[in-house]
């Protein structure tokens, strides 16, 4: 019997029972990934189903402090944004057979990554009217997000006293939630790490494959 994936002591204290159960069942999937073809769609569908079964629908935010997606991605050797895409793939299609029936020309992960944003909840291509309507709404929502981030930056500058250790932990947890939300929604990988003196955020934008 294969051993379960064991997070380090710092991560373990933030994992709930569902997350620990996920990690216990993860090793067979890790082995499959090591042997998988780089463009294999079946393992990506299965990975999305596995994650959704343990974490719930991909449009449902993780509970604060779980951090399990970071551990899973490290074990599988995939990015957070690709893991998010796999969850969306599994939600839209019941199987790779259904995917191929609806989109027979899509045979690689690269092609599917480019297709996913154009699909509705049922895996069908969005109409041009739907796409235009969504684009208008998303522009307004994105502008609100940018304004909120700008206000947040100003609020940080207004904090005059150093936070306590407990407050730092709360801040780090909130930043981890923010990083996960950005990764899942915009496919931008945001990593959050704590050093002895500060918390460092790195924002490498993941470029779409041509």
C-alpha cells in the first residue's frame, strides 16, 4: 500500500479532515502523473474529478487556511492555474468521450486550455452575444477589483504599528486565500511565503501556450 502524502508540520496544522483525506488518497494519482504523456487529457479529467470530489465544485472557494491545493500541485508537478483548469474541465464534461463528441478537433491539453474560456457551464461554445455581454460585465467587475486593490494598498500604508505574531498569521492566511482566488479566476500564479522579517508575494504571470 502506498504511503499518503505528508505535509510539513507548518502546513499540517491548517489542514482539515477533508484535506487530509485527499492527501491520503493522492499517491496513486501522483504515480500516474509520473508516467503520463505531457498532453494526456484523460489524466487531467481524472485529476479534476479527484479534486472536485474532495474539495467541491471549482467555483466554490476553499475554506480559509486549507492550503491543500499548493501541496497537491507540488506533488503532481502542475501549476495552480492548470489544476484550476482541470477542475473546470471535469465540471463541464462527464468524460473524455463526451469532450471528444462535442469538440472532436481538440486532442491536446494545449488546445483544450485555449478552448475552456470559450465554453459555457455545459461544455458548449458560448454564443457571440453571450461572450460580448460577459465581456462588458467582466470589464466593470475588473475595474472594481483594481480600485479595491488600490484602496487596500493605501490602507496598508495607514497601518502605523507592527502587527503581533497572531495578526501576522491571520494576514498570511488571508493572503493565501487571495492568491488562490487569483489563481483560480485569472490563471495568474501568486505565491505567498513568510520570511523571518516579512511576507513576500511573487506574481509570475503564466503565459498561454501558442
